[in-house]
C-alpha cells in the first residue's frame, strides 16, 4: 500500500516508529516502561496500529488495498496525534516519565556486556 498524503511530522513517526510509542520512548530514556496503557503488550507501532483496542477507532479493515490508502494515512496521523496528546498528559502528571537523572542504570542493564580483545 502506498500512502496518499504529504509526509509530515505525524505520518513520518508512524512509518518509522520513532515517536510517541512507549517502546521508543523507553529506549531513549523518556519513559519508565515500554508497556502500552492498555496493559496487554509493549507499545510498538504494530501493536498500536494493528492490535490495540484503545486505538481501533477508524482503523482500516485492510492495509493492502490502495483504495483505502487515504483513510489509512488519516488513521495513522490521527492516532499519532492521540499518542502525542497522551504523552504530553503523562509528562504533566509524571506518570511513566523519567525525570532527569545523572546516571542511566536501566540502559546499562539492557546493554550487552562488552568484551575486549587485547592485541599483543
């Protein structure tokens, strides 16, 4: 399916997954958890756009039909706007938000241990 819309801030984030998704925000230390607010899964683009009950309003029935490309673009953009509004609200209330800290222990735990090889 080819999206029929001019690329913009929201559509670009929907396509790349770099935006107001819990998984991405967790990865960049902006959230304390990658969980979706529905409680069933990690909040990835696939979860939000294909499975999550919270974001099913106006979800296209088929993603492979070019006839629905405009509706799909509208759905992606509107859903991203909702995600950003929810993220702004969470920032205000402090829910799931990481406050500025001087160290990142969670990220250190997620990284693979580095092995070093010494050349003689």
